[in-house]
């Protein structure tokens, strides 16, 4: 699929992986709409994007965001980058159980929020005219290698990302008759604002744990993979690890 001139929506696009993806899509000629719960970042105007402030768990917010995204051009691309990842053990040191509301919140944002984008964006894409290969659009979701090797304290996060991996193939099959693809990226340790809170010593240790290349992944590498998934129409129903061959230890 040619990115130039199409509309794209990116959730969680105000920072981190989402911001890098929005920049990459805009740089390739797409008309980008960023949806985020945060305030509008300054770079939105810089890249010529639109901004919609909203909650990915709200059906009404999501429906409005994807509808708005498809007003300037046919909506062909949707990328789910919104996510949270608080750590909590199943039992704490006092033997008390984890907070179920906190677990529910992680599932709500990471899994339900992702599927909310999938369903609402697909509904808009399905009404567009098909292009080459009878394709109408492509959805790219964000999981994590924690979906496969969740660490201590990551029960909620790993469960939510495992759910994203699990829905990828069924969604691709569901939407195949409409010419809409669905793929997922499972990143490893990526240099995002979240890692900005840890010391340089910890950052170096994390990078050294990666088999090759021995460093943290970059947001731009994630965004580059999004572009390749969009452009390569034979990629469908796949979860792609982006992790330098890293397999996470228990902690």
C-alpha cells in the first residue's frame, strides 16, 4: 500500500512509540490523526497532523476519532500504541492479593482499547473503495515480548499483551473478506520516555542483555516496521518480534 495521500490514525500518539509512528507516517505523506488522553503535543502542528483528545476505552471517543481521521482522505491505516504497564505481584510481601481494579485497568487500556480501535477503524475502512489487491486498509497493534515471557510483577501487562497477540489472527481472518489486514508488533526493550526514569547504569545493563545488537531498540525502528507492514500487502495475521533476539528472564 502506498502511504502517500491516505489517512491514518495513531492512538497513544502524543509520545513514545506512537509519536515516532505519527512522525514516520506523516513523513511518508499520510494525513495523520493522533488520539491520546494527554494534552496536544507541540509536534502535531510541526508534522501537519490533527489531534483528538480522547480515551481509547470509550466507544464514543474512538468512533469520533476514526470518523474525523477519515474526513480528509480514505482511512487506510490504524496503529494502536496506547498502553500502560504498572507492575504488581499476584501476592505482595505481606501475602495480600493484587488489586483487581488495577489489573482491570491494564486490561482495559491495553487490550480493550486496542480492540476498540480495531473494530471502529475497520468499520470506517470497510466503507472505502478498494485499491490494489482489493485492499482497503491495515491495522497494526502493539503487543510486547512480555506476551511470551512475562516477568515477575507483569501478570496484568503480560495478560493484556498476550490478548493482543491472540486476537491478531482471528481479526485478520474476520476482516479478510473486506480487504483489511491486521498485524501486531511485539517490541522488546525500546528506548521510550518510560526508561527515562531509570539510571544510565540500568539502561546500559538492559542494553547489554540483548543478544544483538547490544543496545536498546529505538522508537524509529518500531516506526520503520509499521511502515513496512503498511507497504507490504502480503503481511497479514502476523505477530512480529522486534527485540534483538532477547528472551526475558523472570526478573
